[in-house]
């Protein structure tokens, strides 16, 4: 049975726990340009951007989805990573006109999934989005459509102020929306291969290991940013030999972020990689893991921490087939 069997055409995920860092001030974009792997100049009110913030050694401290909200920039990430990431992001803020705060409690995050849900949202969009646009403001809040669907199931995230959240709640009460388990939203993050840095994986991996170069998360032509030397060297010298894959199992596998994975070689097991995101839902386990980029997809794989005989199946994220690099 598929983990997504419970998905309907109009799934509602209310009050999702998503971390939001707000950057205000005249220098908010220029400050981020010197901090992140992506080219922040490409962000517009109708186009979001994905990028990583690294330490001086090029190891990721966070993966951020950037959204322009009026004159502010909202940086979305794993909620458990926000507090520990703030000191790194604010390290040089004293030299710029920018105020950086944890705004997770200032907004309500609502997820919608399914064709009927997306169709319903269209009526609140005053101007149709172009092919390269994914975000727009509305009476319901800031609507951001997700670029990667899972088995054809489209998703959107609505970021609302308290007043907008009341309008949204009233509007949704008149629909056929099905309230869904929050875990299923984050399961779909994993199944779409969405890069994520959690608190337990801060400072461990370079951006290419989480496939940032495949989802327009790295610019190799922009100016300097923290960690650029390492990121560029990995790219131009072809030094990176690892990538992020999607793992799934139709059983509960006891594992967590940071746990080691082992692959079978004959009758023996050898270290294969590391789990960077994992969710359990209805006796299923899904995970994102960093593995050798030449691993065979039929390789038997297990979590070293799990005492059962359960095995993961391995799958490439869909964007492997259309790998792109940012300008």
C-alpha cells in the first residue's frame, strides 16, 4: 500500500510548523546576496528562491526558501533549525541596514494539496502566474506553489497574518477540504526530494550533497558569499561524489537524522551514507539520505540503528532527469 493512499483532491494542512526568519531593512536583499549560494537578485514578489547558507568551510547551516513579502524577505526552513541558525545568519548583520528575527509566531502556515485545492486557490489570484513564477500575494496571504509535485499531486503553501488567517479559515469552511495529518505534508517534502538542513545536520554537508545545484539553489556566476570557495571548487573540479536520494519502506524503520546507512556487499554490510530527513506515517518510513552518486538503485540498504531486517528501496528525485545550474 502506498504511503500516499490517504491523499485526496483537496487536502488541508492547518497551522503547519514551519520556521520563518524575517529580514527587514534597506539592505535585506544585498545582505542575503553575500550570505547565500543562490543569486538573490533573481527573487521577485512572484518568484521564490531556494538557497543554502554555509559556514566558512562551505558546510550548510540552513537551506532556505526565500519569499518577498512587501519590503521584507521571509526565509522558510525546518522549524527546529531556526533558533540555532540565527546566530550564523546574523553574524555580519551589524555592518548592514538589516534586522533579522525569528518570525515563526507572526504568521500562520497553511498547506493545500490536490488538484481541487489548487483550482480553488486560482480564484484568489488576480493575475495568472507565468511559467517561471510560483508566488503571489492574495487576500488569504502569500501563496507559494511548490515546484516539485509528488505523483502528480500539486501543493501550495499559504503564509497568512492573523487577520488573513481568519479570512482563509472562513473561506475554507465553505469547501470540501479534508483535514489531513501534518506528517503527510512533510512526507511529501521528502518524496519530492526537497533539500533540508535540520539542527542535527548543521555544518556537515556541502550544498551539492543535497542536490542544491539541481534545483537552482546555487549560482556559480554571482559574487562572493560565505563558503563560496569550497562550493565552487567542488563544482569546477568535479570533487563531489555524493548526492541525496529518496528512501522508502512499507514498515516502520527505527532511524533518525544523522543515522548511518549500510549497503549489502555479499554477506557483509558496509557504510553507505547518512539520513538527512526522515518521517514515519501509517507504518511507512520515508527518508532523504546522502549516498554515493553512482549507487545502484537496487542496492540492499538498511539503517544501522534499526534491529529489524527491514530494507529501504532507493529512488532518484524527479529533478535528476532535468538537472540545471543557475546563472
